[in-house]
C-alpha cells in the first residue's frame, strides 16, 4: 500500500462533499455493540431453544462460526482492503474503504465499521450461511460469526485508543501497530494471527 503520510490526529478528515455521505462514514465505537448484541442474543436463543438442540452440534457450529470469522476478517483485510486498483476511481474507492485508516490511523470515528457497511454485509453473510449450512447449525454459527466481528471491532478500537496491560492483548496490539507503521504488507490479522501464520504473512522475527 502506498503511504504518503500518517497523521496522529484523533479527529476525522473529511472524505465527502455530501453531508449525508460524510455522516454515514463515521461511527462511535459503541454503535456496533448497540446494534449487534441484541441480534446475537436472538440467534443464540434460537440455537438453544429448538427442539433438536444438541450440545455437540452447538459447540461444533459455534466454534466453526468463530473460525470462519477469523478467515473472513483476514481475507477482507488482505485481499479487498489492501487491493489498490490502478484506475483513479479505484484508488479513490480504496481510500474510502481502507486507505483513510492507514493515513489517519487514530481517527476515533473511523475505527469500527459503520452500520452503512456492516449491516448489508451481515445480511449478505446470513443468507449465504442459510444457503449452505444445515438448519440446526445456522443460528449458532451466525451468532458466533457476529461475536467474532464485534471482538474484531472492539479490539481494533482498543488497539488504537486504549492503554493495554494484558500481555496477550498487548502482543496483539503490537502486531497491529507494526502493520500500520512498519510493514503494511504483513500482519493482516487484527483479532487473530492464525491466518497470518498459516498463509505466511506474519512478521519475521
């Protein structure tokens, strides 16, 4: 990713002339929690209240949903957000989706995914999962997937705006900061380094 500069400002740079577009590109970090915790609760309730509930199926589907989230997070970050087209319109699109975050990594209103993006993605993933998963797997798988998304968003915000003392989280923060400030073509995992290790994009010691 080409990087012209990095601003330490916590304030938001304007991206759109349109006031409406500008407003939907920003979000307080608490908004995803407010939107998706009830959604997760609903699907978890559906998962455990069905007549065919099985602890084994729940555990397998829930674990698979979390794992699939880590793969989704990694793939979107590496292959979508870090893809820079040659066309000017493509470069502008790249800046809107991710380039702005690398130029303004401490922008407090662009550290979690805005609902204008996350809601259509969540709906799309839900119907994809509905198409391919067994019926008894769907609620717990989707709930776990959305939990993974919330963990990602909250970790991401904390890594940029919190003083972290927990040794494991501190190591994860260092991993993400190294991606931002030293090697943007490595370290694509935010909530997990699993796929960086599997796909050889982890930092060299």
